[in-house]
């Protein structure tokens, strides 16, 4: 889990994205959020969920920085909320 924590701490994103995600993290509910974001029937284990979210977020960051038309700021904030929520749950365990 230390490697995942290090990866999360090393993320450098615009302040506005992080602030928006922090506002939403209090309402994070693992089941519904992960099913929607990961498009799965059931949420995966915590470590697997974090890895999947990190991959999705990296792709969204690439889309953002390259100004691709497919970029969705809403999805990016949603994934960041899930990342923060999963990180909080992992720390609590």
C-alpha cells in the first residue's frame, strides 16, 4: 500500500480540480461511485480499485493537458473524488 500512497502524493494537478474533488469527497459512497466510474457490477477490492482509478485519472490528465475534445472535467473530478475517498478508506484500515 505504501507504493500507492506515494503515487497519490506525487500527483500534481491544478488547484481548482483538487478543491472541487475535496468538496465532493465527504459524500463519496464506495459502491455506487466505483460501479459508475469503473463500469463494473460490484466494486473491486480496495487496492485494485485504487490502481484502476489511478490509471483512469492518468488518462484523463493526458486528455486535459493535450486539450483533447474527449476530455470531461466532470469525469475527472468524479475520478479524483473516488481516488481521495478510496485513499481515506485505505488509511482507515
